[in-house]
C-alpha cells in the first residue's frame, strides 16, 4: 500500500500479474487509477507518479473532491479476498504474531 500525502492513510493497491501479456497491473482502488509495466516495481512506481500527478492537479485546480472516485466493487472484493488469504496464511504459519496484526488497524472517523 502506498502512503498518502502526510503518512496518515494508506492507499489500497491491487497488483495483478497479466501472464498472457507478461506485464503487471497496479490499480489504486481509492482513486481508480491504473498503471501497467513489465515488472511489479515499475508498475508501482508508475502508479505512484500517476496518483501524485492527479492529486497535484486536483489541489492546484481546487478539485480535491473529485480525486477520490473508488474503483468498482469487484476490484475491492478481489483486494480484500487476497488480503484475507494472506492474513490466514501468515497466521497459520506463525509468520506474524497476532499482537502485531491487531496493532496495525486502519481507521476512519465519520
């Protein structure tokens, strides 16, 4: 996940390996922005640049309320299903202590 401007929030990033085209797709679900590259790291770096450019543009043009348009639900479902699978794997193999998992909470105040 990419750090937001002040480090207070994480962007939700879905990484997909497109084996047929031998590329990686990085999708910022919070803003529905997508980047594609030959390597995972290149896709992530391109996505960071796109997100930064979009936020700068919106800030400069007093349009921040338009910056955050979430991706369709199907992509979020895929993201959370993979997160759950990773978490179960880490817990089952004792790769991560439970207290560390619980200490990393993401909150939003409404």
